[in-house]
């Protein structure tokens, strides 16, 4: 496994917060990675989300929400384990995946929507 400690986030990733979450996820398909700084499995997901954001730019919005700094959204979606990835379509949750999954799993779920 490659060192994921210092992998920069893609410029195509949207940094979500309690303030901008509803507005960003309202229209179209958005895949959101719920994470925290201290979470090692969350760090393993960074390159996967980067690749998805770059490959699907213009088709799917890819966001990251830090559960430590955006507690309202994390509570609203009952995030108990991280990483949790939720796919939203027009503001509604349509799929939830908990834990680190291979990139193809996320892509397959996105294509099924």
C-alpha cells in the first residue's frame, strides 16, 4: 500500500461544511466522503476519491465532509462509523457504503443511479 499520509486532495473535490452541504448536494448526483483527520482508513480513501473526482468531473460532484468540524450534517445523516460514503441524488440519500471499498465499487454504485 502506498503512503497516503501526504496525498493532496484533487482540485475537483468539493470541501463540504454544515453551511454549504444542502446547496451543493441539492441538484444532480453527489458522492460524499464523511471523514476525520485522525481516521487512518479515511486517509486510504483519499486517492480513490481523487480518482473518481478527476474521472467523473462534470458528471458527478465529489465532496468530502469532516465529521469533526461539520457535526450538524454528520448527525443529520447518523454517521456512526467513518469513512462512510453516501451517494445523493437531488439532495436525497440513495446509497450508503461504510468502510473503505475499491474504486470500482463506488463507480458501479454511481452508474446504477
